[in-house]
C-alpha cells in the first residue's frame, strides 16, 4: 500500500468514526453547526479533550473517543468558519 493509499484509508476511516460520533451526540441533543453553541465553548472543549488525551491512565477506547471528539469539534469550527461554503464553490 502506498503512502497516499494509507493516508486516504486513514482519512476515510476517521471521517466515518467522526460521523458516527456526531450522529450519536446529535441523538442525545448536542448540536453546534448553526452556531447555537458558543465558539468559545467549542474551543474550550478542544483544549479539554487534548488535555484528556495526554493522560497516562486512559484506556485505548477512551483515548480513541477523545480523538474522535477532537475531530468532530474541529469539523464544527471549520464548518462555521465558512470553509464548507468555500469548498462547495470550487
């Protein structure tokens, strides 16, 4: 497998995990895409999750979930920044 193939496979797998996690969180009432959740709170969440990932007492599942949460939160911030609209016009 080439480096590009590995990279593409990793991006696809990570995106699928993020999507599943976002769906699960939405089912619990969490949202943020339309700006109803303050950006400052999302940024704080990123920092908290990053700190959580660094803990040595985490199990692999906890670490993996936190990494997926970081990706989902980053995606919301990216979407709100107008990047999604810019990508659609290309």
